[in-house]
């Protein structure tokens, strides 16, 4: 049994931080146990050390911590969590404790929640198509196994519904390995948490899902470790159990707000809009844990929700996220106001790894050309729409009117989709050709003539 030395040398309590004096042996990231006078225990982590003191971040509230009779024990290790396949089908809180009233599962290993550095040379290039069953993603912004692709959303938009739909529908084509999902709710409401859990259970997805839930009324500082617990679990399921794991972190904006709160408590010099200057590095330490390792069967794909404050895509959180990740799925308030679900705006969305996961043998040989043609035609439809707002629809040319009709059909037949409707990539491409066949063949300048001859529906 490990012998713990208790220190009753707390000098100061400030927000989520506790300063412990006369402690020169503490190490950065070391876990501490804080024992209150009534016997209650809370965990913390060393953020800063000097020869005379240590600054400890408390994972939980700091109310009740009395300077004179609260003791602190330094445990000599970083934050570790148990991981194992028995976690599938279970719900945990933001510190990894069971939230579903079940017992602790039988863990296979203990892992550092911060993960282990991956040699860049050992990473494999993502190249396998993940079929989400959502046309606006599969057809135009294809998700690839091992990719990190955030969903840029805003308050009131249906990002919860979309992420739940992708989780229950996603599959990797032509792969025999098991598929699992790890969901981390970061600062979400109780209703949102219940929505995800009910959806997973109702559709039978729950038995292959691990959920970590940090509610909005839980300590905000707990949000710093919740995504790391989820990723440590995902790394075991992927690289040790050989599964393809889809990780959903919802909402990374709440994570960044907790980071700003911690930075403020430490009295650090603020960066853009009060966020710490190291936020880019911190976000990268989470996003970069997605990928494929050579010689390992499994993979980690990240689909993270980032809600943009005031719908501002230039806000530091989505801005920095866009630099680190490989594209984004952009949800449009305009499409939502039209009653269109999912409100994925093609002209604001991008998947930088799309070309790696599409084409003959993966999706279909005409996929790239069809996607380019749909983009181009929809862009022309938006231009015609803007022009009609100035000069009126009557003054538009026949070509502009044609593209305006195309844009309406595209939104209503291609983007619009039922929340429980799963379309195969073949379904998506067939709908695409139905739409493109309403245009003259001479307008299809981005598709090879061989594919036009094969798929174009004359007479439409």
C-alpha cells in the first residue's frame, strides 16, 4: 500500500485553484487528493511548481476548502483512467466515474488521460470512406476514416440531432473491424444529455458506445479532463482492441471557456478576447489524437461540435479549430429558417481529405466530378438569388432563372433529409444525377464525358 503524506499548508484558494505552501517536490501534472475536514475527498492536478509552493487545479468546486483544516496529498502520478471493452454501453461522468448507477467496469488497463506522443512517421494517411448516410456530407464533404472534421454550429441549430444521426448511421465500407463510438458531452444541458442517451438506446447504438457526460451545472473546470478521458478510452478501443472509433466531442466551445476561466484564475496575460495565448496548442493536443497508426487495425475519427458565439466564424475558437483540423461542416441558420434539415451549407463546408476517400473502388468513379458540378451549380444559384433581390426575378436571364430553380430543387431534394433517413452513397449520387439532368449537357463542364454518357438522364 502506498504511503501518502498529507500537507496542511494551503495558503490560498482562488477560483478553481489552491496554492499549497512548503511543497518543493511536486511535479507538473501530478495528481493530488484534497481531503476536507468532514472527510470528503476531491481530486486536483498540479499546474505550477516552485521551490516553496505548488498551484493545484481542483476538479470540482472549491467551496468548503478551509485553509486551516483541509489536507492535500501528492500521489506521485499523472491523471490515470481505467480503460477496457467493458466500458461499451456505459455512461460516466466528467471524471470517469459511473453515472448510470452501475458498478465500476472491469478495466483491462490504466492509461494516462493525456495520451502518448505518436511519432508522425508512424501515422498512415487516412483513405477509407466513412458512410454517414447524410447526403450533404457523403456527397460533398466526405468524412474519411482517421480524419478530424468539426461541425461549426450556433445556438439553436440542430447539431445535436446531426451528431446523433451520424453516430447511429456511420459505417466504414469494406472493413471487417468492429465499429464503436465515444461520446463526450462537455458542459451540455441535462436535456441534451438525455436526448443523446435516449437516441443511442432507442436505435440500438448504445451497446457500442461509451458516453462521458459533463453537465452544465457540473464544475466547469471538470471540462478540461472530460475530452481527454474520452480520447484515452478511444485510443484503447482503436489501437489495442482494433476497432474503428468515432469520437464526438460536444461542445468544444464550453471546453475553451473553461480554459479561459482557468487562465484568468492563474492571472495569466490574456490573448485574443481573453482566451489564453496557448489555446491553439491546447486544442491541438486534443484534435491531433485522431488518426491511423501503421501496423494497427483500428483508427480514431473525430467529429467535434464547435458552437460559434454570435454566429461569428472569425471567433478565436472556430478560427483556431479551422487551422488544426481538416475542414469543417458548416451549419446554416438560413437553411434552418427554411425548415431544411440537416442545414449543412455546402459553400461554407469543406473536407480537405475528401479526395483520399472517394473514387472507383471506394465510392464511385463519378463522385469527384459530380461533387464539383453540384458546387458550381449551387454557387450560380446563390449568385442568381442575390441578383434577383436587387433587380427582381422578372429581370433575370433564362440561365439565371434555370439556376435559381436548380438551387431550390438542390436544397429540397439533396440537402433536405429526414433525421432517421439513411442514404447510401449510391442513393446520394443518383439524386445528384437527377438534379444535374435538369441542366443542359453543355452546362456540365466539370464531369468527364464518359460519366455524362453513362449517368445523365436525357429528357429530364
